[in-house]
């Protein structure tokens, strides 16, 4: 199980009449809690190589050290409902000023940074699961073009070429490389749901597009009882976590089935979730059981998105 930072949020008023998650200027605030994500369930049966229609890729976790050393993380996420596999290491293409930079790519582990894959076969990605590969390069600083925008693409083992999104804290251009430069890329390693670590400082981020259902997972679990506290009724924690690639907007949390509904965020609200961020709300166990006992499967909604439930731990 892995932890993600909780409540990386912002709240603003929505126009109820529009029923839209249009652009807004939310106020970001510090994450305040931790949600522990379960490991993705492992399905059985064969899995085909991931295609460009199944996976999206982001560059995140950028860092630097003395001597112009740079590194970042390419994270691929399976957005499809079927498992797929990634083989070996991704390739890297960097286009700047309308032309492809002549950069040599070396494949291998990066000492002290990248993780060794488990086994020697393909990396299997279940629905919404991610895999990461580390990119290392020695930057050229001011000798590189530091103003012209770059287009970054990753290539898969089967030759598919994927556009690479930039993470919430990445700046364009990312790679301070020149013709003749070199980058080292490690093999894909499965990491579970979401990013392998929290990407960046606790600082304001922007988002203008709604989270998709494939960005979100949800769970419900017991809240430890405050023994002896007056009026301490049994409660549960309901949470959603952002396992996608870029910051996005969600509406207020709603627990619902066909015959019952509990609105956990009063009124129409707007929230920004960064990848690895989470929203969690406490509710009475009786309220949760009322929804669960009603007809139809229960679900967690955040605005228009429906989060996939991956954990239910109620005693």
C-alpha cells in the first residue's frame, strides 16, 4: 500500500444554473491528511502490449544536483479497462524550434535514482495503474535554448509514439540539452496507483479542466473511535485520490446509489486535485450503511466524475 497526500484542494463557488466545471480561480491550501492506497488488484489472463490508445505519459518528479545533473520521471498510466504490458525502457524524442534535437539515448539503471524492475519480463499494468522510468541527463545550462518551447514524446517498444504531458511543477522547456547531448533512461517499473512520490512543493497550481473518471479512485474505511468521547457515533472516512497525470478540477463529494444519496460537500464547490492528492470526508457509519443498503450499486461522485471504488474496509 502507498500513501498519497490528502486534501490538495481549492474551493470556489460554481454557478448552479450552468452545472459546469468551467474555468475558475480557486485558492489552493496545504495538504492536511494522508490516504493510504491499496495495491491494484491483479487480474488473470494474458495481457497485450500497451497501445497509444491505452496509456498516457507525463514527465514529473524533476530534480537537479551539482554538476548540471538532472533527472525526472516518465510515468505511464493505463486508462483502459483491460490490462496491458510495457517492455524494456521508453525512448525519448525532444523537439525544439521545429526540429528534433540530436540526443543520444542510453538505456540502463541510474545509480542511486532508478529502481530495478522485478523480474525480466514485461511490466503488467492493471486498470489505472502506473509504471515509471527515470530519465537522467547532464544539462548544458545557458548553452542550451532556455526560452523556446519543447515538444516531448516517448516511444514504446512496439514503435508507438506518445505525447508527454508536463507535470504540475515542470517548466517548459524542460530539457537543457543541445545537439550531441545524452540522456539515460531506466526500464519501466510498476508503481501502483498514481505517482511514486509527491511531485513538487505545497504551492498553488492551476487547473482548468474537469477530472475524468479514469483519474480518480475511491475508498471507504473505518475511523478509529475516540473511546469515551461523548456523542462519538461510529464513523467512516470516504476518500477519493487523483491517480491521473495532471492537475484537474472536481466538484463536491457525493455518495450515492439508485435509492439514496449523501452530499458530503454542501452546495456546489470546486476543488483542484494534483496527482497524488486526495480528498477525504468523515461521515456517520449509519449514513453510509443507508446508502449501501439501498437499491443499486453505490458509487462516489466528484462533480461529473465517478471514482472507481478500490477499497472498502468496514468492520
